[in-house]
C-alpha cells in the first residue's frame, strides 16, 4: 500500500469531517451571534446570564461535555444522534468564544453612527439590524476564522461517538496495517488541505464584503 493509497482510504472520512466542522461552526455562529446581539440590546438580567454561559462553556473541556451529552443524557431519557451531540458540545463551546469575538466587534462600530441613527428616529432593533450587525460581522471575520480553525481541530473527537470521520478511518487502517507513522502523517496532510481550502474561501468572501477603505488602514 502506497502513501497515495492511504490518502485515498482516509479520504472516505473527509465528508464526515467537513460535515461535523460545518454543523458545529454554524451552531456556534448562530448561538454566539444571538448572545452577542442580546448583550448589545442590554435587556435587564440578560448580561449576567450570558456572562455565566460564556464562563461555563469556555471552562468545560469539549470531550467531557461531549460525553455528558452523548453518554450522560440518555440516563435521563434524552438520546440524540452523534451529530447532535457534537453540535451540543463543540458547537456550544464555539458559541461561547464567538460571543466574545462578536462583543469586541460590536465595540468597534463607530458610536457616532449609532447616535446618528437614533437621532433619525430608528428604534434600537433597527439600529442593531441595519447599522451595527453589518459592520460587526465584517470586523469579526478574523476571529471567526480563528474559531473555525479551532472547531476543525476538535472535530476528531467525533470518532468517540461513532462518526466515521478521518481520525476514525485512520485508527481502523492503523489496526490492520500497523503503519501508524504514514497513516497519521496522511491525516495531518488532509486536515491541512481542508483548512487551506476553507481559509481561501473565507479570504475571498472577506475581500468581497470588506468595508470600503478598511483594506488600506
């Protein structure tokens, strides 16, 4: 078996790795954006809840949380599929970090624009939707890319709940061939390729939607 044969067999798990990464990233993005937006609206008592949420989910190891969701919750009657368990563990951990990324990006929006929008009679929701969110999302692209990379690196935990992604394929192949060095080197190559492809896509989108004039600052 050549190195290319090893890559070909491991590639069978690429689709699962990409699926897990996308599902967890989207979960983190949606929940993190909701938390940051609620914090920005400054409802009474909400900020304390969001601070507690971020504190807990940034402090609990992803693998421990995954085991709680997948192996622990069935004990109280909740049994979900492996992909849902990944979303409720890795996805929620990512949301805690992204909520902080978005909070910093919100703070980068020029306060004068917000004041001008309020002076024009826009409601707080309208200011958030039409003034703050479009700019904040652009400011937060570097932080989102960094968190996406983290999610990709944690995606191998999916093998512990039976998802046949790249790492699961590598473990099976190593058990039958005993060529661990070559196999896990191939695993590293595949993860790097996935990362580079996604990074190029993000860079293209970032250039397409960047705020005019920001590239020269």
